[in-house]
């Protein structure tokens, strides 16, 4: 049994290092180092050396001064960053609209379509599940969560068994939330 474990350890590379001496590379014949290059060539194969003329820099520097523009006036670099030109049009971000939520108190799962239709119409829904059975309430919460996930909305708990299902780009104001709370989340 011990021989089997020893063979397995050797196979997995967990054995002692002495077992691997046969696989070590031999250093008997190292390759010779290249001989150093002589400092001066033995024969003069190259003709006389003459100095080169200075190179003229004809490139226009980036951010060069505009003639007659005064101090601080610069021109943008042409061709820098591709042929695209930047658009100066600024598009405003869409403002979240505020809407008055519709209060639903579903008693069966068949009323989930009414919830979805209202949600798809960009109107928030307050789902009051206090009167619903426990299993129906759980199914409606799961349905509402999937609806919000699929269409990019939000679901939040307002109270015990009361949820606010909000479509994307729609906000419910704090005043409206307070009004709903004062009425006990009834319509």
C-alpha cells in the first residue's frame, strides 16, 4: 500500500527532490561566450566622416499662437485624434416625471394583469396585500419583482404588506407618499 502512495506522489510531483536528479539539465558543456569586439577596426572600410546638416523641424507645434489673436489665443491641433469633430450640441437629461400612484388591493393572482398594465402605462402602483392570502401575496410580489426587473422599474416596501411599484423615469414625491400613508394606503 505504501508503494502505491509513493508512486502516486511521484506521479503528482510531490516526491523528494532526489527522485528528479535524472531529469536535471547537464552543465557539462556550456556554450562559449562570444569574443569581445575590438575597439578599433582592423581595416578602414568606411570613408571619411563629415558632420550632418541640422534637421529642420517643420511640424507645427500643438496649441500654436494665432496671429492677431493676442495672448492666450490658441488654435486646436489639426488632425489630432482622428477626423472626427466634436459636436457642441448638449442634450438635456430626461427629467423624471412625478405621477400619482394608483392603489390596488388584489385578492387573486388574476388581478396581476391590471397591475402590469398600469405599470406599463408609466403610472406607479401601490400594491396593498393586507387582505390577500399569503400564497397569493407571495406570487404577486414575485410577479411585481419580475415586472420591475424586466422593464427597469423599482419596487420598495412602504409598510407591512404594502409595496410601491414604480416604472422607470417616474418618481413619487414625498408629499404623495405622506398622503398615501395618512390614508392608510387606501385609494
